[in-house]
C-alpha cells in the first residue's frame, strides 16, 4: 500500500508541475480543460499522499486546490452545454 501511495503522490506532483509549466510556457491556457484537469486530479492525488503521511495542512490545501479545479471544470462544462429549445 505504501508504494501505491507514493506512486499516486509522485503522479500528482507531475500533473501539477506539468500544468504550471504548461501555463508558464504558454502551451496551456489557465482556463483550458487540460490545465484544470491536471490541477484538479494532481491535487486530488496529493490529498491521498499527504493524508497517508499525516501532513494535515498540506492535505487541507490540496482539498481546496482540487475543489477549485473541479468547480472550474463543472462551470466550464455548464457553459459549453447548448440549451435545447
């Protein structure tokens, strides 16, 4: 189980870092689906890892970070839906 939690944590780190690099280099927009998914999932993975290690302040931060990403995704999805007559 410990190895799984570490793999999830490192995957989360790579996703969040990749999102940051993508925006910083202009390859991703801060409002893009890819950016929001990478942040939301990456932070979600960090939640598991930080909980496992007992890092409660980091866990709380990543719960909020992930929630922001998922709310942005939900709003984006709502905006993309075309109302039917």
